[in-house]
C-alpha cells in the first residue's frame, strides 16, 4: 500500500507540481501529527496499565479477605476505597481518550483540507487550461490513494507501540526475584 501511495504522489507531480507540493506538505504534517500523538501517549498508557493492575490486586485482596472485612465492619471503607480508585482510573482514561480523539479529529480535518485544497487548485488549473477537466478527478483520487496508507500506518504503529509497552511491563515482572516457595524447589519450613 505504501508503494501505491508513492506511485500516486509521483503521478500527482507528473500531472502538475502545485497540487503535488500541497499534497506532500499536508501528508507530511499528518504523518508528524501521528508521531507526536504516539509519543505523547507513552507515559499515559503505562500509568493506566499500572493503575488497572493495582485495582486488580486490590480486588483480589478484598476477595481473599472477605470474611475478615465483613467481621471487622470494614465493608464500607473497602468499597469506598475501591470506588475512588475506579473513579480515578475512569477519569484518567476518559481524559486520555479525549486527547486521542482530538488528535484523530485533527488528522481527519487535515486530510479533508488536503483533499479540498487539491480539488480547488485542480479546478483553478483546469480553468487556466494547465490540466484537463478530467485531471481534477484524477488528482483528487490520487491524493486519496496517497493519504490512505497514513491511516493504516497509524493503526500499525499505535498497535506496535501498545505491544512494546506491554512487553516492557512483562519484562519488569519477569526480572523480579522468584520466591523459592512458589517454584516448587523449597518446601515451607515449619517453625514449631
């Protein structure tokens, strides 16, 4: 698909350099916005994953100690603590999604602006007899063909970035010392 985009941009330049230059500039700006978005969400994703893991640990702890929590009358305290943590996580995830929606909207807006600019300039060039009237549609379709891989590239890079973050989290867990009692090599010592 990237090869098709390069060929499409080459064709745009062969038809006329003005729409080709504008298309290249806008596609470069969209590409840079994608990189900025991915770079900006690195710390947020790590933080969200850590908070989810902490809440999961809290739930496990509560479930394991349910009878003690009920007997000591701490049900309300534990429920409030868990609800506060979940609400904070929800708020942070919502804030993260709003920022990502802004980036996505800006990319779409720039893409639409690029198509509009290519069509407007193509109409002017057709009016000035520098290209044929069929060249307007050709340039618009070539621009759309060149812009298509950017959206797919964003999905691939974003998914890869998420995978790298998850692998880094896994490597932290893997680097921790193993409790000898958990790996079956050592029996618990009875101190009686």
